[in-house]
C-alpha cells in the first residue's frame, strides 16, 4: 500500500466544510515538506468548498483523491494516504491505531458540535472522538463569523476536554503582503503546535533578538 518508511512521523489531517480550504491544503503541503506521512480525511462538503475556493478539483473516489493530493503537495509515493468517509478499519478510527495527532482544518461548526457531543457518524468524527478519549493532540481550526452561543459553548467544552481551538484568525503584526502570507500565519502556528520546524514566519521576538546579537 505504501512505499513510505515506517519511521516517518504520522499526522492525521481532516478537511471539513467550513470556508478556508486554503489553510488545510497549505498545511498539507508543509507537512509533506517536513517529511511527515499524512493521513487525510475529506468530507463531502469540504470537496465542494475546495472546488469553490481554489483551483483544485478533487475527483469523487478515494484513490483518485489520493493521487491528486499527492501531486498537489509534491508527496512521495505513499506519503499521503486518503481514507474514505466510512473507512472504519483505517488507523484514525481506533485507539489501537497509530498514535498520531489530528488537525481538523478547516473545522466546520457542525463538526465542532459532533465532537462536543461524542457523535461518530463518519470517519472524521470518529477520529476526533478517538483523539479525545486517548488524550491525543487534537487541533481544531474553526472559520465562522459571528459565533453563536452554541458554537462558543461547543468550543469551551472541547477545550476542557483537551482540544486546542485555533480559529482561522491571522494576525497582522508581521506585515502581510498577500493572502498567502495570511494563510501562512495560521499554518505556522499549527506547525508550532505539532512541534514541527517552520520558516513560514519568524516567531515573536526572534527578529529583535537577532538584531541585538549584531549590535
């Protein structure tokens, strides 16, 4: 099934139907560039959002999606593996599977609700449920405005369960010059939380420290 070495770090990445497909796709590129093996899950709504917001048109079947995303991210053979909506025998579906972090980016408010209430009606929801029950790293990137009381309560509940809520709210203190810079701001924070190296943007204070060293 895969030519990728077992010593690669595994990251589970799910894309759901919130706006902001660019965040998830850019994260996929960066994870591949960092040498990770990426297990990808894509909801039907996410496929529509990707087609609407980007030039990437994903085919309907899982194998073709895997080929398309591997090419998009510049992955080696087997480095990107796509699992279907009801692939209950995939590693993310069980606590006895690969102990990998899960990033849901973007994360729809419907997915937030499902995770907060323990629903497991598809593989993405089950993977989130597994991450919570196994106390694994779970990072959720909601993109909605404004948030209703229900959305906020679900985020609070998930935070108390151990999830990290990282809204797609890029900063501007790094003087972004393009939309890509804004996307990279969020992706850089995600890579930091995954303990992966990144050079998308300097960390706060790094430039000042570098200037002091040259004085």
